[in-house]
């Protein structure tokens, strides 16, 4: 990221040294109880076997593209490898294409790096990855909007699309993230993503379905693998879907996906501390259903939770410096701010025509100062209602200040709660793992 990262100065605000950080209580939350699959690879193989007839028209030795996106789908490496192995076992020649719009900085090399960070590399998958930003033009839809599709996938005899069906990060609608979006945005590459976002949020309702329908008509699509996850970010279902059924399946499965989502059971918080943000965690870096912040002009924020201040501490390893979503936070530590890959963020934001998520919040020298600033500015008189989470995709174990316990108890949301204990920081001001056992004699 050399040359594409900022360099923030260490701005120390002396009065923050006197801010007392309250103690937190470790809590295991009750979430929707949807079991995960014991063997996702076997589920993929079973789904493909059940839909074997869909592949019967392909000649022996035909090349089949397997489209894989940049979202942090649970066990995506296992799912992809099982798909590749099954296709090879049927006598086909599988190869992988990145289906991630403009992610990875909008470059072929960047998209290969994003896949590798998710465990999807040519070596691990046992097949070639063909990454390019080149597209074929499938003509225009109403309004003169051009329809683009990944050139490598377009030249294959067949295409298998892998994606998770889930809530999107902007606003509710019948079809959000899933196979349909993968066609128009992911496999549309930067050009396709730009066309969907051309008219802002309306593009998801008015443009995306029409582009996907055109692609279904003209691209060599064979099938889609729709993935559902549970509240613990485990693969819960795998379903093989015919291309003409992508839209209907997305709508049907989205209802189940939303019912299985993990949530924070609060109507209001004074402050939320998020240990990790990343594109692999949410398309918005932090899921708006958790942060309460969509912050898109013309789109209402979720009614709950309302959170006065949000602090983000770190970027996930798999996000590759793409800190899109930091604009939804109020505070960021200097170490994290200096790791931001501005090219990747700006490419993502400008392509999406939604710039706010790439804005930089207040940057302070370390994580301890960030948390003190959050406490000092969260509009609360003592005691504060604060919550600490690992990420918006990891809500099984959280930590809360004691005033939030009665609300959790009233909602029957607690599986287990510990005793209050202080947050601990290392000598560089980084927050230690709150959920780990404290070291004897440690801070």
C-alpha cells in the first residue's frame, strides 16, 4: 500500500488522560438458533449432484467459470474447492473468475490478492484464476444503461455463480445481496458496478434487476450456488439454483437469511466500540443493522439501534487496507488510519457514487485515546451505556457496561454473563483481547 496510504500526526488531547473508562461485563448473547452444516463441502457436492442435469448440455472437456466474490462468506475456500473438484470430476475444466465489481482497487491483480486473502488461490483451489477488468457488452437496457459481463466468464462454456444471500447494507427491498447482485455488480466488474450505482440507491431497485435479467438471457450461465449463513457466521444451507430462478430464489431465501441474522438487542447506545472493520465483514465495513448508520442521503437510517458515538479500532486482515466504512465511525486510532489504502477506498466509493463511507473520522494517537474520547463525547452522564464487539459479524460474545444488563435481561438475551472488569491496554495503547483470561500481574 506504499504511496496510497495517508500519514496522520499523533495529535494528543491532554484532557483525555483524565477520562475514566468504565468496566465492562463479558456477555454471551442469545441469537437465532439455526444450526450450521457439519460438512459444507459435502453439502455443495450434494447440491451439484442433485442438479447434474443442468450440466448435461456442456460438452466433455468444456471450460466452466466459477465466479467467487470478495465478501467474507464462511468457508468460501471450502465451498469453492468443492465446486472445482466436482466440476473436474464431471470431465470439465474449471477456472475461477473474481466477481467483485470494483473491489481490489479496481485492478485484476488487486482482485487476485483479495481472493487469496480469503483462502481462494490457484494453488489452494487446484485450478487457474483468470482475473481481468475486461468485460463484454450485452447492449443497453431502458434508459441507455450498458450491460457488462466479465469477459473470461463470457467466453466459457458454462458459469457457476457462488454467492451468499443476505441483507444488503443500504436499505430493505425484496432482493438484496445474492445471486442477482453477483451478476450485475460482481461479474459486471467496475463498469457494471458503476452502471448500477449511476443513479444512486434507486439503481438497486430500478437498474440491477434489469441488468441481471439481460445477463441471464445472454451469458453462458449454468447454475448458481446460494449460500445461507446462521447467526454464528456458519454455513447453514446450500442450494443450487437455475439462472432463470436467481431473482425468485434471492427473494425467497432473503427472508430466511434475515430471520437468522445476529443482532444487538438494544434500542439505544451511548457508544459502540468495534474492534474490526472490513469488506469481508460487511460491504459497508460495519453492518448498518448493527451500527444503526447507513448515512446515505435520501435513505433513512435504521430506527434501531440509535448510537451516539462509534469507534473503530482496527481493519480486518482480509480487507487488504480497504477501510470503506470508516466514514460511519466517529473515531479511529492513528495506526489504523495510516494503514488505509486510499486507492481501494476511493475506487470503491466513487464507483458506488456513495462517498460518505470513505470519509475519515477523528484520528487519535492510539486505541486507549480513541476509547477515552468516545466516553467523553457520548452525550451521557454517568453511568454510560457502552458496548464492545469484535465485529458486526461476530456477536456471540460481546461486552457491555453494567447499565445495559437490565435491558438484556428484560429481552431474555443473555446466555451467560461474567463480572465487570476493566479494559486492558498494552504499552502502545492497543486494547488487549477482552474475552481472553487476564494474565497474572498483567495490565
